[in-house]
C-alpha cells in the first residue's frame, strides 16, 4: 500500500548525483509528501543520492534526495526519489503550490488575455482554488 498520495504536476528540474558536478535536465511527473517521481532519459540507480534543483522565478529550490526505484516508460525512465527530511518535504509542497499558481497565471494570459503579476495570480488562485489544493495528508 502506498504511504503517500501522489499529486500530478509537471515541473522542470535539474539533478545531479551527489558525488558529481554535472547537471542533467528532467521533469517531475508527480509529487507526494515523501518525494518526487521524475522522468529521465537514463536510468537512475536505486540507492544513489541526488541533488535536485527546481527554479521558481529567480529563486532555486534545492533538495537532497535518494533514488528509491526506477522503471522503464515509453519516453525513457521514471524514477522515484525520496526526500531526506520533513523540512524538505514541506518545502517541496510550497514549490508545488507556487507552480500551480504560475500555471494559473499563464492560463489566464492565454485564455483571458489578462496579464497578472505573480502576487495578483497568487491572490486569485488562493481565492479560487486553495480549497481544491491537495492537503498535506492527501
């Protein structure tokens, strides 16, 4: 049985092995309280430690994670990585919410031809959608 509920969200990220200096690009496919599922072109060995960086505006969110599993998929590989501590898991949820707000801002620009600042988008999104945002327990 799954310990945490997964919340689908696609976010670009960079990762590197903790013992390496090179960075590789990837995307998340979902997030849970315990970690991320990321899509990669190459398999990630279970047990390997990673440094993950997600850029939100000018602020990078960086977290240490460990590969738990890796499976093949039609476009390469999916790997499950777990966060190393509760603070990182909480911070990742905040990043997820910021990503939803940015997606909302872009959707409003495309569908309604309205330009919103990040602050305006956050206020509107929270007012309209915060109750729908998956809780920490779900």
